[in-house]
């Protein structure tokens, strides 16, 4: 269901819900309990259904996902039974009993999910949060809106300078209050910038968008020194856009934060990291089309793009050499090697390149900067069936107040 699972976050949310449901059903089987009475929605499934209700995911899509999951688990389970049954009669009895249990369990959980979806959807449509999301999406999609009206609906002063942020966690853990952790990180960052009341909107069950607004310009050095307490926000990563004023700045800073998040994921930035757009702007622009970026790297680097340890060391030497403006002495000092070693490595690199490192230095520097990013993008595409999320309107936060969209 690509429309339902359109991002790595949506994939992880669905995986966590499926795993929790399968474990719950396994406990019912193990104990021999009444499946209808024992059925319950775990925290991962509760979060998934509530998020779907806010997003306006059609209830038909929710029910179809249950049917597909039911069919998949049944196939797997019946194969296990076939491996353990002593004969055809025992297998038939086991499948009959297991099917009855599973149908009863799935029917009960679907009813619980439907009831929760209906109540959450009704509550959402009547809430101020729905109006906030509609207003934010109006701004992000560049539709006309009066700045004072937007300020009133969002309870957030739109005439100020805005720094947008995205905070996220990669995996769901049962029983963990993910949104509380994400908000804790954002509030630490907001306090450092000088605003105790950031505007925060969930993007899903594993990420939030935020806007930190100030009455004065935000110095670049403040953004360079930002941090948050990883002890109160374990597993959280943050990306931020550049400060910009007014409604236009509210939107552009958010789009930059999304790009900073994309690069942070490609680069494999660790937990507790903050990725600033200004630091990765060139990489963001150069990887807007990752396939074009990969071909560019392959053409520019040739055999120097190989990923064995020896070639990686040569590429790192060239990168440092170019960053040091062609000084072998400073390169040697940076790498803690002898200057002759630098000269030797440069000659080896030139043999792999088929040209001097002094030719096409701009292209060479960009290609070297993109090498790890395009490699990581390949690894991500291989390991995650859902690709990158793509919005119909660039920058919108992906929440809909229409029951017919997702």
C-alpha cells in the first residue's frame, strides 16, 4: 500500500504496530484465552490509528491494511503448522482451530480500531489543532492568507523572525512517549534561541515540525552552538532551517529544515545531532536528484569512487588537500602524516582519476563531498521498501483535514 506507507517513518510505524499485534495474538494462542475478550490495541497501534485520523487517511485504507496483514500472518502461521503436524488430520484440526482464533481476534481488533478512528476523527475536526494544521498548510503551500489572521489562528506572532526545526526518532519503542521526547529537544533549542513557546506540530508518530520565533535577528553563532539534553531526549535528531522573517520566512525556513533532515539521514548523523541547513546547503542542492548525483560522482571520480579502504584513504587525502587550498604541508599536518606521504597519495589518486587534482577542482570537491551521501542513499533504498516521502505541495506538513486524502 504505497499511498499508506510513503516514507521511512510510516514504514517504521506500521512495522511496530504489526509486531505488537502479532505478539499480542501469539500470547492469546499460548494461553488459550478467548481471542475476542483478550483483543486489545497496543500503544503502537493506538498511535497509528490516531495519526491516521488526524491525517484523514480513509478508514477503508485502515481496514484493508488489516486484511492484508491477516492474510500474510495466516500464510506464515499455516506453514509453521505444516512443519510440525504429525499427519494431515492433525494439520487440518490445527489450521481450523488457529483460523477460528485468528478471525475472532482480528474481528475484535478491527472493531476497536474503527471505534477509535471514528472518535478521534470527530474530535480532531472539532479541535483548534485542525485549524492550526489547515493554516500552516495554507502558508506552506503559498496560498494567500492575511498575516494577522494567521497569527490569531496559530496563536503565534507571524511578523517575527522564524527558525524552523524538524525533530525525529528513527524507531518506535513500545511504551515510550515519543512526542514528549521530541518536544523536550525542541524546547531546549528554543530556549537557547530565546523563545520559550515554540509552535509545534506533529508530522507523524515519530517526528514533529516546530517554529521558533523571535522579535530580533538570530545571530549565526547562536545557531552554530545549539544543542539539547540527550538525557531527556534520547534517540532524537534535529534539523533546522535558516532564520527568515514573516510568512515567507516561516515557509522557507521549514523547507530548509526538511532538506537538512534529508541530508542528516543520508549522512547517517548520530543521535543528539543538530544539522543546520547553512552547513549542508551545497549538498542539499547537489542531491536534489540522487540518481543524477550518483552519476556525477561516478563520472568525476572514476576509479577514485571505489569504496575499498585504500581508495577511501586516497579520496580523503585529496579532499583535505583541496580544503587546504593545495598546501601539502597543511594537509600533512591535518592528517598527521609526512608531507612525502601526501605527495605519494596524490599521485596515486591522480592515476585513478586519470587527470591532475588541480583540474576541475570545483567539480572534484563537490563529487568528493557527495560520495558518502550517494552511497548511503543506495543502502537506504535497498533496506527500506518505502522510499522518500513526496508531498503534493512542497513543504506542507502532510496533515489533512479532508477525510478523502492521506
